[in-house]
C-alpha cells in the first residue's frame, strides 16, 4: 500500500473499531447502568470525557512527540486490549450502584463515575489518535488543515462502517463480546499499517503546516469549534426525535440515521480538505460556511415535509432517504467547519499535534454538552421546532466568532441570508403539519389528538376516540408508535397479566411489581385485586407517567391508589438493585425491537425476575405475535423464558398479544371455590366481565401450550441472551410466530394457525400435566366447550365486530351460553359505549336507541331488542346492520312472519349483508 494511503486506511480501520466498541459498550452499559435517558447520557458523557482527556494530553505533550507513528500504533494496541477488557468488566459493575439506587442525582453521579472510570483508558487512547496521526502527516509537508480534514473524514467514514457492520452483521453473528474482539483486531490492523508506513515516510525539509493561521488569535476559533460541536450533537438529538415520529425505530433504523450523520461529517471533512489543497485561501469563507449550516438547519426542517411522505416507515431505503433529507446538509457543513477552523488557527512550527489536540479537545468538550442541553433543556422547554430555530440562529454566533478577518462582503451576505431565513421561519409547522402527519396512522377511527408532550426521551400524543361527545378510549402514541391504549378489547391482555396470577397463586397476592407503566392498564388491573397490599411500578420515562393525566379523569389514575409506589427507573436496573421479593412480577413493556428494550426480553433478565419472586410467585409477560413490522423472532424470547421457568406456559390473551406465564415453584391444585371467588367479589366481577372474562371456564379456554409444547415449538431456535440481542431478527427459512413473512410464507402461517387452533389447544389443555396439577378436574371438563367461544373471540380480534358477517358465531354464542360481553363485541359494541348510551338523552339520530337494542340482544331480551331497533329506525338510524338484526330479533321473539316480510324486501348492499339475509332465510324460509 502506498504511504499516502496507508495512514488514511489505518484511521479508517480505527474509526470502524471505535464505533464497534462504542456499540458493544452501550449494550453492556444498558444492562448494568440502566437504559434510561439519564443513564445513556451519563455513559456517553463519560466516554466523551475520555476522548477529551486524550486530546488534552496530546495538546500538552504534542511538541515532545518525536516518533508519532510509533505512539499512534501503541495507542491503537492500547485501545484493542483495554476495549476487550472493558467489555468483559462492565457486566460486573452493576453491584456498585445498589447502595444509591433510587437516589436521583447521587445515582447519576455514580453512573458517570463508573462509566468514566471503566472507559477511561480506551476512550483516552481513542481521543489521542487523531492529533498524533495529524502530526505524522504534517511532518511530511502536508498542510495542517488538509491533513486534519483528510484523516477526520476517513476516520468518520470508518465509524459509519463500524456502526452498520456491527448492527447488520457482527452482533447477530458473533454477539456483543465477539464484536469487541473484531474491533480489537481492527485496531491492531490500524497499528500494523501505521508501523509499516513509517519507514516510507521521510520528514520534509519545509513544512507548509508551520504557517500561521489567517485569522489571528485562536481563542475565538476554539470557542467556535466547541459551539459547533455542541450544536451538531444537540441537533442530532432533535433530529432523531423528529424522525422517530415517522420511522419504526429499531436498532437498524437508529444505526442508519447515525450513519447518515457520520457520513455527512466525514464527507464535509474530505471535501474541505480537497478544497484547501486547491484554494489555500478558502478558509476566508469560514463565516459563510457557518451561516450556511444555520440556513441548512432551517431549510431541512421545511423541506422534509415536501420531500418525504408516510409514517411508520420500516423499509431501510426510505429510512435512509428521510435521514438524508433532514440531516445530511448540516452534517456535511459541520465536517467542513471543523476542517476550515483548523486552517484558520495560528500555529507554531512543529506544533501540529498540540494544535490538533486543542482543536479536538474543544470540539469534544462542546459535543459533551450538546445532547444533555437538547434533551433536558431545549426539547422540554421549547420543543423540537423551537430547538431547531434556536440552533439555526446559534450558527450565526459561530460565524461571528470566526469572522475577524474574513472579507466584509462575505460576512454581510451570509449574515443577511441567515437573518432573513430566521425572520421567515415557519413557526407552527410542527403543530399544523408534522404532528398531524404522525398521528394520521391512528386517525381512521375518528380519534384526534387531545394532548401532546415533547419530553426528555420521547414525543408523546394522547389520541382519543369519542362517541356521542364522550371518550370511548385513549391511545398513547410514543415517537409515532402506538404503545398502549385503553380500548376494552386491548385491555383484555393487559389485565390478564394480573388476573391470571390472581387465580393461579397459592393464596392471596400481597406484593406485585409492574415493569413499565404504559397507560396504566396493567397497574390498574393489579389495583382491582383487593388482597394486594403493595404495588411497585418501575417506569423509565417521567413523560409517560405525566401523560397519564390526559388519559384518566382527575383522581382516577392507577398511580393514585395508595398502595402504588412509583420508581422512575429502568426496570431491569430496578430488579438488579432492589432487595424486595414479590408474589407477582409483570409488565407492559414496549415492543422488543425498540432500541434498548431487548434488555427486558433476554434470558438473563428473566432470571432476574425469577430471583426476585417469593416462593410460589408468578411472572406474566407479553409476547407480541403476528406483527410483521418490524419482524421479530419471538420464538427466541419463548426459548429464553422457558430456560428460566421450567413450568412455562403460553396463553391467548388476544391472538396478537400472547402471554407467557412462569413461576418459582408453583404447586396445586386449586379448588373450585378459589377459581370462582373473583366472580363473586363485587367490583372485581364487573372488571373481569367487561374484558370478556365472564366465567372461570373462559380462563382455561385461552390455554395454548405448556412447557413441553413450547420446547418443541422452539427446538430449532436459540434463546435470546444479553450477548446475542440480534437473535430477535427473523432467520430466513426458520418460521417464527412473528416472522415478517406472516401471511405470505406458508410455513409461518401454518405455525401461527396451528398454535391458535382451538381444537389442538383444547386437546392440549385436557392432556397437560401442568393443567391437571393446578385445575380441579370438574373445571377442566367444564372449560372444554368454551374453546369454541374462544374461536369466536379470535375472529372478532381479527376482523372487528361484524355481526352480519359473523351472524353464525353470534347465534351460537347467544344460543348455547349465557355470555353477554362476547356477543356485545360481535355486535360492534362494548361496556364503555353502553354506559355512554345509558347516560345520554336527546336527538342523536337513533344512536342511543340502537346501542340499547344491542344491549337487549346480547342479554337475550328479544322483545326489548325489537322495540329498541324499531325506535332507532324511527329516530332516523339507517345503519346497514339494523334491519338484518331486527329480523334476527323478530325470529328469536317468535315473530317469524314479520321477519319474512323484512327478508323479502331486503336489498343487500354488500357481501356481509347478503350473507346475513341468506342465513336468516335458511331458517325462516323466504
């Protein structure tokens, strides 16, 4: 390799290694220090502080470097060795935090000290590499700024490669620790390249890099560098928050967005370096470049709405385009700024290393400040739009700091353009356009945004559906994704997390832990259980908790229950540091592909849960299936869970939201009286009934499989572990319950349908040793017919309540059971709408009367249903379902002649109505 290429190639490898190490350390730090915004921020600050320390060391000792390439090679070896050691050391540091867990500032201070101490050696060595290598190139006659820009650019492109390779290949193939070893090998390769290039490089007789800078004293330039570093890193936080409203935020999407920012910085550095080689006086344009960065900040915000479309984007090409439109221009200009400032700095002869050290120190110091200022000051106080405006204006200050001797015309034109752009900034675009676009995916049912919050870690909306002027349900949208809601059909699975353990636990549940609050449905379900004495809630986001005020009326939040203790902390970290033990541990976690969330789905996490249970205690956990975007191999989660809980079992809380159940030594059997008790408890009985748990037999009918079934299901799958978090990614050719090919890959479809098949599940329930050990024999026998009712419930979840299409199921449920909630759901209503109808009077076009007719029908009051349907029609109700349902009620009330008259006059408008009339005619004749 030619000497001119050897050092850039070495620094490219170094950049790749550095980002691979950073990815592995963030995974490790998330496990032991927590994944909260505070934890991530202090870890990154500790890392950046180490980089700054390395730059400072070279700044003070730079002139003494007589063999810079040897020093550089030694630094790369040091990074390699210490980086691997840190990867193995980090998991053992969590115990140091237990004494101050929950103590706020003291905890975050200790987090920072641990991160800084552990990362000190490799981060400091990383921070020293750029100025040392710059001095080596300058010694050969390369201009200082040209050398800096060139190396800076190649190092940043290496970082882009490191981010993508670690995300797409390494973590999945060799795990977190294996990735650290790959990074170490790259560092060693960089060291070898540098040493090999050394003999071929001879000092130049005259170094152009010793020329003084063009703009005089350098203090203002160092300050400008620090400010530009802070602004770009603050913008990065704001950009990622903004993009998360439209992109399905997975680790791949996050890596793509970061890669675009890094790629822009690297491209800007290389372009500026090439520009300086041809036009040495181009540094005079530094203020114009700074103003251009401010203009690009404004422009990318405005143009994003015109150049992009869509929400919940998962395709990597579209994610890449979104990131390019929003972030690339400013990132590129930022990389150029860094290089051009280097050209403007005054230097003494043979002082390249020290000057580069001071410059990178200033830039890194600013970068340390940018993210916390954005997350804790700008976003909560002025929001994304205000932050973008403020940062764009602040680039004008960078221009002012660099404008001492640049041409007056350049200053005036650039400053004037920035002032005009600031004056024309389109305030209100976020509320009028961008928020509406983000919410559009959830507005089809008539829901509208009733509250919005730009918090420290996410942007949140509460959307509410109303009927007859009253709220039906609320939905929490976090960073553009529906995280949770209060719709009764959705509440079924979230309440099941608490109701099942209530039935299966040997004796009353006394102490419960809920990890992740969401909208509080699971916490609320635990409060429904009278025997519970203490409920601990671990929630990572203060903003999620705050939005609960927009979901519940004053004084009715689940958190208002005096038994509830809220811990604003990462759930895994809470388990690691608490000394409490619980009868129930459950949660309402985000989807597993959300960045950082994988830490609460791994085998090690489930072991933590097991270890914090009292004897006989239970764990219930969400298993999201049949969700193709983004695809998740949930079989790896099942395998991890069952390797910890030997009595693991799987339950159909909804067809899309399964529930894993495990215990610490659960034994039985239970009595009929124990199973029946909740349905004889005032208040609790109504809560069970409104989410379609009307009888104890329905609990058994949600059974899908015990440990033997789950082990067979996952026999070809490896468990999800801390070291292999990317096992969540589906593997081509290996079906998973939540493979993105669901619906198109026959093997995936067969697996899913077989799991939910009620005949298979009924036979498994009857034969399961786990069930026979807990359920009383009479209840097992009485539960078997209810598997057919579960099939009807599954169809409601798949299709919604469509009584004309589902009239067969409606008739079976009404004719063979006493259930009332399931037929109400088939009819397209629920208890919330019924309560609204019962409390509403006045002219509403027959909506109230129609709702009361549905209540009567579900209650087998055939005559009452006929009367209410007739009243609804006279009041102007003209829904497509009214006349067929009226005919059905007439038949059940014995008025078949009137039903025949209606059938003879029917003119079906669609296939569903035609199916309903055909079904009715087959029973009454035409």
